[in-house]
C-alpha cells in the first residue's frame, strides 16, 4: 500500500527572499535526514542568487529552475516550482 499524503509530515519554510544555496541546503537536509520525497517551491521567482550575473529576470529564473531540477535528480525526489 502506498503511503498517503495526508499522513506525511509537513515542513514549511517561509523565509522571504531566500538565497538559492540556502534553499538547496535545506532541501538536501530534509531529504537526507527526514526522508522528504516532495518539495513545493512557491514562488520560485522570489529566490535570490548571490553573485550570479544574470542580465534579465528570465535568465535568473532559468538558472534557479535548472539548479532545482538537478537537485531533484541528484536526490531522487520531486521538486515542484511555482512562479508568482
């Protein structure tokens, strides 16, 4: 029998303007230490990227989503991203 979402623990982090590296670290910790299998990032366009030179908003978003997709594959978990 598959576990149901209603019985799954829920972790909420409402850090405003979170740095990408900080978010990645939190997701890695939750996946490794708590067995988290699903992460919802809402809104993805509020994530900041320190020191990255992205000339426009779309390139910044593309960088963030690319990093989160790679993280999803590396950890074997689902990461859903929602734009504002």
